[in-house]
C-alpha cells in the first residue's frame, strides 16, 4: 500500500499541492478556500513557484527605479505621454 503512494503520478500530484500551498501562503492577503481552488494562481502554481525561486528581481512589493534603467525615459516624460494620450482620447 505504501509503495503506491510514492509512484510518479502521486509525486507529481504532491509537487502540485505543495506548490499551490506555497503560492497560497506567500502573501498576506488570501482568497477563500473555494475561490483559491479555481483561481489561476493555483493552476499555475508549479510554474510560479519555480519563477519565484529563480527570479533575479528582489521579492519586495515595490521595485527600485535604479534596478530598471530602461524606465528612466518614461519617468522623465510621463507628463508629455499623459497629455498625448488625453489629446488622442479627446479626438476620438
């Protein structure tokens, strides 16, 4: 009986369940149990767990702008971009 519980099919199931629990417990805000079962984060939990483990970006809610130098032009020109978008919206 015990050897059936360590078959490859069950091991895949165990990895899926462990990664879903990891994703569920990762943050401070949690979905209710029924919602968590059908949420996309549970379905993609194995992929997300690997991405979190090997990501080069720090695990913080807000990233430093210095970590992304390619965003500097957007920060410098955001008012012009906003004005252009507003003009396009007004024109229809």
